[in-house]
């Protein structure tokens, strides 16, 4: 979908896979608008999700793949952080002299 910036009037194209992924990350269940950032002037333009729905439906499979990869990476990062915290606790326990 091609979006025109309201401020600088430049045209930019939105990737439906990226837009679908970003909409999924929002805390809102059914967002009505996507906030597109202009690459030239960084102004935010609101784009109706209804206008993009056909493109989002066509890219649904790719969006789900991207979401699955994101969730997997997020789980790995959380597990690594937890393991590091355990190691830190163990190292503190070993370094602590027994009196």
C-alpha cells in the first residue's frame, strides 16, 4: 500500500507483512489504525486497517511465520537471561566465605 505523508507529501510503500507483525505486537486486540512513520520527515500518518485488510489477508501466512520467529527469539532471550541470573547467584554463593 502506498501512503502519502500529510506533512511533506512524499509517497512511501508499506510492507503488509511488517504492518501485520507490528499490529500483532500492539496490546490492542483489534486496532483500527496503523501509525506509519514517514522515512523522510519522521511524521506519523495514521492509516486505516480496514483499507489494508485485503493486503493483510493475502500476507497472513508470512505474518504468522514472522510472529512465530519473534516469539521463539523472545523465549530464547528470556531463557538466556534466566540462566545468567542463576549463574550470577551461584557465583555469589561460591565467593561468599563461610564463617
